């Protein structure tokens, strides 16, 4: 008695042309349809500021508590003090980097031939790709207010040569936005121009690739083979 084996089609991950940040995955399902997933994470301006202050505070607290402990225990030496100082200098940046990574906000954008699905930490939303839409990079809503405040402080207390430059958190932050029918939907608020531009460019490219994959000449194809359309009467 012969045995018939039935192979069930499974989805596969195709060779993605996208490399680096943000993480992007292109999957072809059993039905031949392509799904593109963009997984982006970035610090917001407020979290970037808190991370920096937290890193500085951790270094200062370690140095202060260590110095007090050595003085109280009568174990103060130049070697121990130098070791404590170097450890504090390393702890500050390490804590800043760790806090910055831990406090990043994340958004996952999934492209299919029919829809764009945006999933964030709290809530998600789905948009029809057939509706007029586009991805836009906008300056942060508080950037102008921050700029005016810095200008006022500089007029009130002109900076000296030893003064620290006032860091522009909101001025260097942007909203990655999906616009559909004129409605604004914020996908991610990003601190850092380069990171925001990379996320914006990747979303635009993935949207164009989905057009090329599913609608032929109206978008960008993933491979040269996809550029050949089906001709009338072809085999």
C-alpha cells in the first residue's frame, strides 16, 4: 500500500534588501503575498534627558558615597581615591547608556498589500493602503518653545566662556508620522535627527516596495524578476 505525503506550503523569509537600523523583515506567505515588518525603537527627548541626568547622578552618588566611606573607615589613600574616581567616571556613561537603551519607545509597523498596521506599547491602529497616505517627518511640537526659552535665558544671563552649552532636546527631536486622509497619526517620537531620518526613509521605502511587489509598475520591486509584468497571451 503506497503512502501519499502532502506537503503543506509554509511562509518563508525572502532576501531583504534592507540592512541596519531599523530592523526590517520581509516574509512571503503560502499564498505568495508579501508582508514587510519594520521594528523601530528610539528614545524620546524626555527619556533621553532623564537618562543623561540619571547617568550623571549615578556617577556622582558613587563617588560621594565611596569617598565618605573611605574617610569614615580611615582607609583613604591616593590609590583608592584614584580607583574610585576612575570607577565613577566609567559608571556615569555606562548608566547613561543602559538607561537610554532601557527607556526606548518601540513601534512595529506591518505592511501588507491591503493594510498598514501600527502597533505601539499602548494600543494599535490599522490603515487601508488603498486610501491616500504618506509618511512624514515633522519637527517636535515643543521645539519652538524650547528655542524661545533658550533665547530668553541667553538674553537674561549671557553665557560665559566656562558655561555649558544648553542642550536642545526638543530641537533635535522629530515626530515620525503617518498621514491618511489628512489625519495625523504619530508612529514614534525620536530624539536624534539621523535616527529619525533613518526610520522615516525605511518606512517610505517599505511602502514603495509593497507597491512594487503587489501592484507591479506602481512601486519599487525587490528583485529584477519582479519588474517583468504579465503580458497578454503570455505563457
